[in-house]
C-alpha cells in the first residue's frame, strides 16, 4: 500500500471526513511532511471507493458547494489493520538492526 493511501485510510478511521478535512488531517498526522493535493486526494478517494475500502457517509451543501463525507468500510478497516501490522513488523526489524549496528560499532555512528 502506498503511503498516501495509508494516510487517507488512517484519516477516515477515526470518523467520516470530507476531502479538505482529510487533507488537513494528513498534514497534521505527518507534521506537514505530506501535503496531499486535491487532485491526488480525489483520485485516491475514487479508487478507494471502487475497491470497496471507503464509502460515502453523507453529503451536505455548504456555502452553495457540495461537501461529501467519506467513511471507512469493514474491508477498509481490515486493509488498514493489515498494513499497520506490516509497517510495525518492518519498523521492528529496522530497530533491531540499528541496535545490532550500534552494539557492533560500540555506539559510533559511521
């Protein structure tokens, strides 16, 4: 799973959100490192809907503009949980290897 997909699913895991709220939440979660552009986000949302990982929660009109809220589906929750577990395993391996490296080098960072 690509990082933007993971982040969009993570943003929707807590509660239904509209597109701009997803963009803001992703920026917050990543400390501003990832800033989704609207075109990227809406393409991802369309793909995730087609894949059955998210669905439309509701729509409302705000200042004469349609605001569509999305929510995670059961399949989306499972996909996010699986990816979270995969990332956790990879991070554990990296941390273990860094410990070994530090022990081998005697604390030096070369």
